[in-house]
């Protein structure tokens, strides 16, 4: 993961939240000069993610802590594996411990969940996407973890793609008015963004196709049979995406409809952190 200034700032805020005016547990019982070794122990099978974030957490706490990496991001890990070892100030490694684990456990949980979904549709041509259903201020980490798991990122936020959802359409006064307003906005502001529009019925799909002006049609809460019909109607004139109520048990049924993309909110908002711990050697 690229450690940008934004990433550094978010990690710094997280450390500040945890440390406050000092790690008094470690300060009270561990001598300042004490040196030690630790290991990141994997306690559950899954996909590893967040190693670079862990390295930056350690750097911000104590740049003299040495990490010896054994398993990189994307590794299929198993219970009992050791991802890396650390050597340095015993106090400072303990101060960094919880923040490091919070990032890595959640990121690895997202990568693991994503990998499980991707595995289910490897025999199809569909591309799985994440959504904006992320933890506040954790989006950059969580969306990276999705890519480690093998899926792709949808838009990062409200600013890098237009998505005209049901509420936009209703407030704008209809599908055609929403599309026209979005395109006028882009022209007036000299902007180039792709436009995706949500449809709630096959009649909505027909209206979008007749009107034009968008690059992608989303089939929202359609059944697989409805999506199959919608894909046939679109006939490659626009990209197609399925979304809404798609779970593991039904994912493959949607993937074989011919739709280009399936967006899965569960990648980031219905996951379990991967169990791991940082242990003294």
C-alpha cells in the first residue's frame, strides 16, 4: 500500500487517540532501555493485508523498531503462520501493538471476505466492486484491502464519478431530467466524469436507453432473470452493474447473467476481523 501523506495523517490520529498522554502500563513496568523481540502470529486462515500500514505505525512510534517481513500482503495465511518479526524497544513495540493490530486485523478481514466472494465467480467474466459503505476515515485502508482480496474499487467518493440513485432521480423529477441536469453540470463546470444511473425496473432501463447520456446502468434489486433481460436490452451499448441484496448464496446466479459488474457492500460492512496477535518472543 502506498503510504501517502493522507495515510500518515490518519495513522497519526489513530495513535493519538490510543496513546493520549502516555502508555502508562508500559512506562510503569518496562525499563526504558529494555529491548525485545515480537512476532505477528496468525490465528485464523485468511488473506493478509496491511503490512505497509503496520510498518508506518511502527515508524511513527519509534523509527528504530526493525521489522523482518516473512509474508507480504495478499498471502493466503493459515493458523500458526508468522507474518513478520519485530526487534526494538519493548516499551515502544507495546505502545504500537493495538493500533497495528486494529489496522491489520480489519484490513485482513476485508481481504479475506473479498477473496471468498471472488472465488465464487472465477468461472465467469464478471468484475466484483466494492461500495462507499466503509468505516468513517478508514476508506483508504478498506478499499485497498478489497483490491488485495481480488476485487476492484468502485468510485472512491462522491467526487470521482456521478451516480444518479433513486433519491437523485426522484428529487430531480425523473430519469431524463436527472441525466440532462448531470450532463449540463459537467459541461458548465468543464468536468469529465462518468455517469451511472440506477434503475428500478425494466421500464427504467428502456427509458435510459432511449434517452442516453450515461456510461453505466445499474440494475438495483433486480432478480437474476430481470438482469438477464436488462443485459439483453442494453446489448453492450453501456456498461451494466448489478447491486442490492446480493449475498454469497446468490452471487453466482447474478454473475452468469452477463452483467459486467456486481457491487458488494458486504466487502466492507459485513466482515469479521481476521484473528491475529502480536506476541513477545
